[in-house]
C-alpha cells in the first residue's frame, strides 16, 4: 500500500484529494492547521500542525512515497487583494519548510499545487482573453503577491529537482469549485459566493456582484481537479501544467446559470468599488492533453448544480 502525505488536508481541495487517494488504495496522512468533519473522517492519520513552523514541518512530514503540497493561506479575490503581506509570508514559510522536510526525510516525489495567478497581468486585461499557456508565465508580472509566491515556490522546487534529484510535479490550478467548498467568511471564491447569494435571495430580489460582471473566468470542478492532480503526479512530465477548464464564462452569465439551477430570477446589483481581479483568465489545456491524453470534462452546468444545492442546504 503506497503512502501519501497531503498538506492542507483540512481544506476544500485537500480533503477531496485525501478521499480520492484513499479510493486509489493509498494510506493517507493529512496535515493542516484545522480539522473539518470531512478531513477528520477521510485520512488514515490526521495531524494538527502549523507548517509555518520549521520544527513542526520536520516532525510531521516524514517517510512517505509521495507528498502533495496543498497547504496555503488563500481565498477569493477580496482576501488575496487585502491580506498581501500575511499571505506571502505564510505561504513562503509553509512551502520552504515542507520541501526541505520532504528532502531530509527521503521523500523523493512531490506534487505542488500552484495557481493560475502566476500568469502576467498584462495577458489578462480583456474579457475576451486568449487562453493562457504554460510558457506565458515568463516574463513574470502576477497581479498579486499570492501569485508571486507561487511562482517563487515553483522555482524552489525546480532547484531541489536539479540539485537533489527530487521528482517534482506542478499543476497551475484554475478556479476550483464544488461541494464542500468555503462559501462564506471572506475566503470564498466566486462560484461559492454567488451560490450563497442566490440561495439567500428571494425570487426577484437583487444580489451584489463585484465589478461590472463582464470579467471572465473558467472554473474547474473538484472531481476533475483531483483526477488531474493524480494523473500529473503519476506522469513523467516534470514541468508546470495548467489544470483547469477551458469553458470561459462572464460573472454575469455565471449568476444567470446559478439562478437557472435555483429556479429563481435575481437582479444584479453591480458594485464597482469591490476587487475584481484580472479582466479575463482562461486555461489553455493543449499541453495537458498532449502530456496526459486527458483534460477536464465536467461542464460548468454539470458541476454548478450539485455545488449550488450543497451550499443552499448549508445556508438553510
């Protein structure tokens, strides 16, 4: 039975990945600052630990076949645009400690969850954006410190691969969503936030939309995300790969889709004073398909339907 350590196992993606790996026959050790009802029941062992602390990272990241680095201080556009210093400090500490602990304990196969936020702001200035290719990351100009830190950690991992022979796999995740995601409190991302707003609104009531609603994104369902992470980890491809849907949609159209699923009509009230992030962002999956013979298949309507009903049940 192979052994995997998943950092960030108390989070949305991490807890789903623990479940996925268990179904693949892994013995899974989860590590996180927090424990949820999902992470608590899914991992074979679960350790509460602060990976910003080098001693704790060294204590808990020990002998295993694989390490999945998902631990991060992150959230939606509002959070990452207001907590810049804290985010970059926390994430740099988590990742530097984790990779060094993995190397010292003899783990030679490491996956890192990077982000589409590494891509330059100047390539994301229009709503009808051209899908981002992996090579577009350089020359660098991420729009947030969160993206800069992720790009820095990619280089740290490449250095460990070159100097110590570490087998590194990197996915740049594009807006992962699905049931069990954070949907309130300030760290939620757009699909979950909009599902919550629609669920709480009466038929015909208005809901607040950040920005003019013309900004565009692609959203990747959690099931595709976990499958993609595993496929990337088991592949021989050692360069960063996009992991996201190529189905581009505006925020306004996403609201309409959620309202359709809910069987409601809502009025959009745009707030131009709120953070909007880049104007347009989409995933080019050409390299993913060429490398793995696979790409995400869940349509946004297929994925947003169970997501909406899960969140609606929570807010009730």
